[in-house]
């Protein structure tokens, strides 16, 4: 593990938090004139006591199926974005970046996403099939050909790609909305439970 990772992990640990709290009490005692001339020693000692007496952080080694699935999808998405490089016009890159942002937001809700096979299928197929296929077909065309309308076609290849990206974006936003509706429903359910148990609440979404 890199040193920076160890430092960050320790900064968020129970030992550092407990030690810092006691050290802060030592500083307060100093400003109140209770710690005397040796207040730095008192502060350090209190930090050490807090760090030693704090309960150790809980170890979490198990990884849920949802995390495994979404981690693989996130890796595939990152790999796809790296591969496309500078092959496409700016408006295509902008559309792909917007689509990737929606995908990442959905993948962050691992448990909710994997609990719905239909939504998971849309996300998985978008990352592993639909989006790569559209981009690949466009990338294999000469740039001048892709930008030009030919014959009686209503769209150039460039316009067709943007239309496909817009369709994918719209569908994935529906997935994201469904996930957020689930979160809102969970909040409403929790509100009903709390009102039944403890009475009224100012946070009333009904």
C-alpha cells in the first residue's frame, strides 16, 4: 500500500479521531490557563491516550455481488473512454462524456442497480455493446465521408452517431430516474415509519 494511502486511512481512523478530540481538549485547557507551561506535553499525551484507547476500525473484507458487477462495468467504461482518444469530433466527445457521467452516477448506486435485472441489462449492454458498436462504426469511416450527406439520406454519419448517442443518453436517464425514485420511496417509507413511531415530522414529502 502506498504511503499516501496509509496516511489517508489513518487520518480517517477511530484512533486519529479520538486522539484529536482529546488533544483539542488539551488546547482548550491551555487557553483557559489550566494546562500550565507544559501544555504541549499535555496535548501530545492526551492525543496518545485517545489513540491508544480508541476501538480499532472494523475490518471489511467481504465484497457484495453488486460491487463486483458494477466495478467490472466501471472498468470497462473507463477502458472504452481511454480507447476512443481523440478519434472523434468535439461534439461527439461532449455527448460521450455526458453519457459517461450518467453511467457513473448509476454505477455508484450498485445495490439499487443490480436489484433490477432490466436496468442492469441496459447499463451493461450500453457499456459493453451499444456504445462501442456505434463509436466503432463511425471511427472506421473517413472523416470527410462521415460529415457529408449522400444521396437521399436525411442524416450524415456524423448526425446519425449523435442521434444514437442521444437515444442512449435518454434511456440511461430513465434508468437513473428510476433509481432515484427508489431512493425517494425509501425516504418516504422511512418517514412513515418514523411518524408512526415518534409522531409528526417537519420533513414530510407527502
